[in-house]
């Protein structure tokens, strides 16, 4: 997969869901539209749990890369319905 350069990164390896998602959402709230956040996560349940959480926020997954022991996810910050 092609590499995406992200403005911010969040190493969540060793954390479990829902903490991974809560930390990602918190970081995304501090970012400007169009910026990207790279997540490194060992809890593979994020694959199932993250997309529904992002639905309706305007944030979207632009890269998903499976490694032997973690997942690398890049999310592009959008605008939610409230404009934040």
C-alpha cells in the first residue's frame, strides 16, 4: 500500500478497545479539517469498531494496512454535522 504522511500519530499498541477509539476521537477533535491522523493499534477489534464510530462525523479512513502484529490506520479529519 502507498504511504500517507500524517500530521499527527497516535501509538495505541497495547491499548484495547474502546480506549483506542476514545483516544483517537479525542485527538481528532483537536485537528483541523483535512489533517490526517495515523493510528498504530494491536487490538484488531478496531477493524470492526472504528468505521461505525466515524460514520456521520465527516472523518474517513484513507489508509488501512495490516501488519503481523498491529494495524496501521490513517484517518483524514472532516467536519461533523455541527461544523467542528
